[in-house]
């Protein structure tokens, strides 16, 4: 897929992470541009989660660089990513238990769209208008993910699949240029995974997507390119068709998955 030099792009080069005597990532590189979905797969312990944590700022690599739009992400904390145009979901759900689904999504709205603290405390009309606008935006995202009817319910009262959609809605409410998804299909039913695939494919019109996932059918359906890790090393990179035909991948991952199916 053609990309322009001014496209927002995540680029990781030569990333190496060691925990004590264990090398979790060894000289791993990848990039994600606007308009494409890039998947990261590999067996358990391959380094997928460690790579995701490096990209999100949870783990600092001993070697290598991570840049976004040509600027280093070294030292950027996870809570600062949204301000840079990057949103993420994590394994599980991670919603605020005491907030409704709509309030969870509203919490991720761009800062410029939120009511000011002083205006809110003083009860100024501007604060009311801003809150209505932010709530309307949150409801629009929930509607897009077909969970609008959950807007005023607390997360603990919702089925797990609906909670996952609310978590994704919260990420999308930040209006990112890059979306990082860590095993979004985990715990979902077959129908929910089908819906998720359709959503991810639709998102490429608006942003780049990095997908760390072990559901192979989902990865092969939605990804433009796939990076395969094994024992912390990148052993393959290519289109879904190329990955499915790569002997090293078949040995390390796909063959095992097929045998267990």
C-alpha cells in the first residue's frame, strides 16, 4: 500500500529488551503508517506483549528507537500518548468501575473539548454546553460500536463483550491517528470477533492500526502486513499470504496452531 512521507507513522528500529539474563526482544523492527493494519503474532513468550509495552511507554528498551511522526517517543509516558495522536487498548478491559459507559468514553475526549474545571465549578453555561457536546460525541462512538444502550450502565453490569466494546469506544473517542490494540479478541465470542473484524477493517480509512493478537483468523482477515516474533526475534514479515506460506512461521506458530485446531 502506497504511503506518503507526511503520513503519521510509527517506526520501531532495533528494539532490544532484557529482563535480567532473559532477552525478551532482540533487534526487533516494524512500522505502521496511516491507512494500514499491521499485526504482530507469535507463540506464547515470543515477545508480543513486551513489544506492545515498549511502544506504549511501559517498558524502556536497552537498545533501539521508537519514533512517531519522526519524533522520538523516548521518555514519553503512557498517559501522554493521547496528546500525540496515539490511543491504545490493553488486555482485559480497564474501565473505571464507578463511571458509566458513557462517562468512561467521555473521559478520553480530546482535552480541548472537555469543560474547564473552573467553568464547571462555577456552573457557567459554557461548561454545560461543553459537557453536552462531549457526551454527544461519546454516545456517537458507542452507537458506532452498537453499544449505545449501555451508555448509562456501570461496567460491572455489562457482559464482557460489551465491556470490551466500551473500552474500544474510549480509545476511539480520543480521535487517534494511530490505534494500538492488545489482544482485542480475547474472551470474545465468535460473533463478537466477526464484528470486531469489520470494525478494524473500517478503521483503516481513518488511522493506522497495530494489532497484537493470537486469534489467527482475525489477524489474517484484517491485516495488510504481519510481523512474526519467536523467542524475541522477528522471524518473518509480510502479507498474510506470505506469512501463511513461510516455512519458519509454520514451524514456529501456524503449524502448531493448525495442529491444535
